[in-house]
C-alpha cells in the first residue's frame, strides 16, 4: 500500500468514526514536527511548502512559530516528509 492509499484509508476511517458507522479502535499520536527544520532541510520557501501541503503561508508561519501545532493528516504528512524527504517532491509535483 502506498502513502496515498494509506491517507485515503485513514480519511475514510475518520469519516466513518465521525458519522458513527465505526468505533474508534485506536488513537495514533504523532510527535509534533519541527516544521521550520523540515522546510530548511528541503531548501524551500514558506510559500512553496504551503502550496505543496495544501495550506496557507500563515498556517506554515504559525506552525513554525509554535503558535499552532499541525494535527491529524497534516501531522502524518509532515512525519512522512521528515522520514522520507523525497516524498515532498511528490507532493510538490501535484
């Protein structure tokens, strides 16, 4: 199963839980990513990173300043990028 299939499965499971069709069987917590360090390692601007992540530059700034923490799918994607930086290139190409 590739990352896109895993993300789609996770999203469908979240919808099913929210709509009461399925009970939450487990809770997965991700370490809060150091967004600024990840972005610096990739040598991309906040605007480029925001576009690839499908969010706003203001959100990236908030994550980097630790005013907000990425949660849910964003946290999982960031953990994936941290562990496999080439995944960012796949996101950015879409």
